[in-house]
């Protein structure tokens, strides 16, 4: 037996609903969920609500507030805020189209038109390629239009727009986070993201995003490749305490007028400048190289050094040195070594002289005893 309300739902199409209360635009990504929220007027809290599509015939009803949720559609009627919410799960492209939020009442139903658009959860047709080297840094430029000057900018890893904002590593409201820094140049319409202390694991896909108040957020895609130190020069050197060692630092001729540097540390992006120390002496400057001599080597001078000319972010300008300092005595051509050697030789000579004297005295005594016995 059909109830009066069910008969009404079966017979009622869009020809018998009242004029639309408004238009709700909804945007979602393939494979994800989307929420449709439809407000209604006071007095209709106890009335049945529904979501339908097409002409809203009986077979077009997708979910009603009186029925249980399905794997595809779920509904919740918040009578306090007077908003009925329908969640559509596992979106497909054929879910795109026109829907209606309806409130059942005698005579003519009240409805709100809903327009749903579904896009692929990936980005983008054009991908900007950029490269850098481990231990270095990279700056990624993200352009945006003039209407987005005051909008939230964000940067995430991967190429899934649906989760980019939630998983953002940096945003324009939080511009510094560990190795990531965001700067927004509103005049040029470009925000940049700098990643420092790069590792090989930083290679991969990234998205620059600009939030929109309505519609899909706007994205540009970046593919970052972080290379090993295969293309940067690396040398092993050894020195001896109290002696000197010289670093030979070649660089590209176009960096002849740039700042020459020698720094010490595990990474080129966070090393300590050594050029200002008195034991580090710059010499032999030419159009393509310079030298730095470290005098009076100490044990603490051992470690990794970087030298070159030009922007330190350009890893191609680096030469990397691994310096070891030997403190063994037999390698120390030091005045103390000679003094010690002389002291040992003197002691040996004295002992020899004493032994000779003792031997002579013994011989003389033996001769005297022989003469007396005769």
C-alpha cells in the first residue's frame, strides 16, 4: 500500500515543483567525495527532504531523508541549522550534471537547483621541469592571475588537486616551515617556493595552488629532479699538523667578478665561511681559479670544505674537498722533532762515552794486576 506521501513523490515531477530557491554550484574530483548542502526555510524541519536528478520522476530520486544511507549517497538533515546535506561518494565523470534538493510538501515541492561538475584528480597538461643537486637549494616560480592577488597560495607534493591544500608543505599564511620558504610578489603576480638542503628524496611531482572561493582551485605542476654529486668536482686531501695545505678552486669564467668563497660544513647550503680567518690565505687569483692556503694545520681543520665563485645555490660552481689531518710524530718535520732527535743522539753519545771510559779503566786495571803478579 503506497502512502499518500509516496504517491505524491511518484507522481510529482519538475512540472509540479515550485520555483527554484537558488542555484548551488558543487565541484568534485573523480574518485573522491563531494558534499551538497541545501538550506531550507523555517517551518519545514519535520518535512521530508530528498536529492534527485533528471526530471525528478520517481525513479530519479537518489536519496531521501527518511531512508537509510547507501554506499553512493548519504543524507543528514540538521534541523537546528535547517540545512540538509547529501554526500555523493566515489565520483565519476557521468555524475556531472544537474540535481535538485527538494522539500516535500502538499501541492508543490520546494527545491534548490544543484549543478555538479566532476574533474580528473590529476594535474596538469603542462608540467614545468626543474633541476638541482643534493645539498643545494632550488626556487620554484608559481604564476597567478590578477584576480588571485589576495587569495591563499599553497604548495604541496604530488599531483592530486583534491588533497593538495590539506597536505600543503607551505602556504602564504605560513611562509616558513623547515626547509620550505614561500615568498609572494603581488606586483609581478608570482609566488616562489624555495626548498633548501635538498636530498635525492625531494625528487618528484609538486603542485602550486591558488585557492578560489568558488569553483576548482587553480594549479600549476612542477617536476623536480635532484641529482647526485656526480657533476660537481670532489677531491680528497690530506695534511699534517703544523704544516700547510692549499685548496685549488676552479670556477667558470663568467663568475670571475663574483664573490669567491671557501666554507666548511657537511652541506654547501649551511656551511661556515672560512675566508675571514687569519690562517686561511687567498692567493693565485686568475680568471678561472683561485687558491686558499691553510697554514699551521690543526686537528680541528679536518672535515668537508666547499669553494668556488658565484651564487652558492648554483652547485655547478662548487668544488668539494674532504680534508684529513695527520698528527703522527714520524711525519712531523717540526723543530721539536729535531730537538728530540738531538737529545736522543746526545744521550746515546754520553752513554757510549761512559761505556768506553769504563772499558778503558777495566783494561788498565787488568794490566796493572798482571804486572804485579809477575
